[in-house]
């Protein structure tokens, strides 16, 4: 974290806050102790303690005597808003799959956390298949992708396909009709794993995209969290003005990406 001008305790505070917001810590299982967190982030125990104190002041964690530190129950995240141009989004995804290369880092079968279960409309603990992949352009990594699919779909996907093809193409060959997607774009900080994959410093600013894909029946079939290097990837959305009764407004007319 030495390349980041922010104080170390604040860097760790931001990373832990981001992890808490994403549901990375269960509310009913103690978080790793100060020593474990210090080792994970490569800082001193005192630095971690200051970070936890800041999180506690914000009400994001709760310390329970004799039991440890727990993530506070913050309720469910807001409902994602539906995308306004599915055809443009699907074309964008298809184009990106043809222009870039993908590497499968890991593939695991696990129980859905509360955050994943809520996003995919599953019961907590339901079996999901989690894959982590890195996309590159001209040999340079630009995105770090964590994807979840339900067990019945995951069992049909070959490991080799995840390392060579886009999920959109895999779904098509499985006979799954992708009907719509809901996605949100924001900023994020690189944790240790994302930083290593994208070749940036821990705590670096990244573009964060979360996407929920549904089939024709409305069932969630994929939940994706993608992290992008902003110096190598740009997400563009063309807009067109529309006159309607009352105030005029903007509507999307196309989705584009730029790699560098």
C-alpha cells in the first residue's frame, strides 16, 4: 500500500468498508481477528485496530464481548434498476468477448452468502458455482470478473469453456435465453486479489460493475461483479434527446467500450 498517499489505517478502513458493503462478512460469524487482518493487508495490528475503530464509529461493525467483531446488520441492498436497452448491452458483451482474451483463475462450488443469495433470489446457503476470471486485451489485464450461477446451470458448464468463451455464448449453447439484465456502475478499491490480477497497487481506484442476468422467465441465471482498470478500459453510453409531454429527457442509443 506504500504507493497510495492515504494513511495506511484509512486505506484498510476503506477496503474493509467496501468488503462489508458487498456482504463479504457474515453478520452471524465473527470477522477475522486483528492479527489475521493485519497479515492479509500487510500492515500492523495497530493500523487494523484504528481501521476497525473507525468502522465501529460508523455503525458498520459490532464488537461482542468474548465473541469477536461482527458485521452490523445493514438490511438488504436496494433493488437494482432494469437496464433500458437490452439489445445494446448484449451486443456490447458479444463484441467484448470477441476482442479480448479470458483466463480462468478459479472455479468453486459453494454455499451462497447472504449478499449473493439476496442478489440471485436464492435461499442463503443454496449451492452456487463461483468462477473468477481475468480478461485481457493485447496481453494486458483490464478486468477481474467474479461470477455466480445457480447449481443446476453450473453443473452443465465445462471448465474448459469458462477459460475460452463468454458466458453469453455458453448460455446460448445450453439453450438458455437471456432476456434482460440489471446493472449498476460505480467506483471501487482494489483489494489484494484484484490488485494482483490487474497489476495495480492495493487500494487503487477501479471501475466496478455489478450485473444480474435473467432468463425469459425472469429467473436470475448469473450474478457478476466486474472490476476494471480505468486506464485500460472505458465504458461509453451514447445518449439521444427525446421530446415528450412535459420535460424532454435522455435515452440510451448505444453502448460502447474502449480498450487501451
